[in-house]
C-alpha cells in the first residue's frame, strides 16, 4: 500500500491561508477564531480534503496529455 504524501506549504502560504480562514469565520459566521483554531482547520483540510483535489488535478492533467499524444500520433505518415 502506498502511503499518501502530505501536501507541504511554505510558511508564507500557510500564514495567508490561516488569515483567510480567520477572515471567513469573522465575515460569514460572525465568529472570531484564533491562529491555533485556524491552523487546525487548515491542517484538517490539508490532510482530509486537499488530496482529493490534488488527485483530481493529476487525473485531469493525465487525460489532457493523453489526448494531446493521441493527436500527435494522428500526424504520423
């Protein structure tokens, strides 16, 4: 079984995402949450949700590249 690799973020990107989560909670839920809670939500999303989007992106890229290769093979004489 292949162990899933965790998606890694730079400190700058993680800080921006934590800030975005805090802003979302404040604007949409009128709830003020701290850095720790925001960071825990982000970690949950990275561990449980992001791999699905990552895998979908990989599959979409694979499909696109396969179609382009098929197009190239049609050019053979």
